C-alpha cells in the first residue's frame, strides 16, 4: 500500500470522531471542518514519520484550534448559529437532539481554548488525564486544574436540573454517555 492509500484508509476510518472533536473545539461547524482539513494537510506532509496518527491528529486539532483563537485575524469572528451537523454527532455516539447540541456548544464556546480542549478531549473524547496531557503537551496537573476550572465555569453556566423544573428532560432512554450537566456535578 502506498503513502496516499495508507493515509486515505486511515483518514476514512478516523474522520467521524475527529470531525466531532474539531467541531466541538472550534465551536462552529464550518470552522471545525476547516481545522480538520488543515490538520489533514499537515499530517499528509509528515505521514511517513507519524507513529500514532490518532494521537497526532488530536494534538494537532487542539493546537490548531488554540492558535486560531489567539490569532488576531480570528479574534472577532462571529460564531454562526447551530445547524443540523454542528456538533458532529455520529450514529455510534449520538447526542439526543439538536437542542442538546446547541446547548453543548453554547456552554463550551466561552471557555478559553485550553480549557475547551481539555474538556473535549477528557470528557467528550473519553481520554484519560494522562492521554490528554500527552496530546496537549502539558502536565497531568495542568489537565486536572484546567478541567477543574472549566467545570466550575460550566457549573455556573448550566442550571441545576433539580432546581430548574422548567428545563425539559429527554423523553426517551438516556444514552450511555453522561450529559455535560452530569460531568459538572461529579
């Protein structure tokens, strides 16, 4: 198998999960797609030297998303409204509905880039503290402190479901993944 076939095969398998991560890191469907395409271009150029493509891609997405928001040219970019594909839910890990996706992005969007990257990788991509630290090239302690700060901010932004009876609850069975409210309450 040549370089292009090997890369294409890997990318076809990895795209659904990486697309979801990119969209959540960016907080926007279209910007997330751009981030993923930028990462794929970088990866293809370095493909023969990449040992763990999935780890490389996650790290590159987090770094690219952080760099993009630090860049002066993107600092005042308006975030568009949610569309049907914004959160990038895939059938293997569905979000309950469009409203839940919008809620998730709305609470993640104000987090600083590193905190957002830690939350997305740690809780939404189900990585351990050690894996997140390795992907972001930071210490485990930094992952824990960034997660703690982000969760504290999210607790303030999210209503307590017990105290807010007006907040609708899903009528169907819950998915196996906990909601963002569950993560902030633990």
